[in-house]
């Protein structure tokens, strides 16, 4: 059996794969695609938080996409979390 990973053919494939991986990483850094970011809201006034959508406005003021009530008194803000169940 011939080993494909050895010799110039295998080296070229590895180089191409590593180059594509590096381009992907660099392009995601330039676009500031850091994945899902979540943080406790700094502008939430500690009001009761049980109605859906109640804490969206303070989170959007802080530059986040949306906000969700974690419990009765805590609002958690989310950014870049599309497609995830919050």
C-alpha cells in the first residue's frame, strides 16, 4: 500500500489545509466574530424580570442583540448568539 501522507503530495495537501485554516482564523478575527457573548446587564434597574422581552431595551442600549431574564431580578444580555437556545 502506498502512503499518501508521505512525500511531496502529502506535504502539499497538509500545507494547503493549514493555509486555509489560518485564513479562516484571520478572517474571523478581522470580522470580530468571537462567538456568543453573554453578560449581566449594567443598566438593568433590578426591577422584576419575568415578562419576555422586558430587558431587551437596556441590553440594546449597551450594544447587545437581546436580553433575557435569568431569574426574577437578573437580566442577561446576549450578542452573536443566533441559533442557540438561550
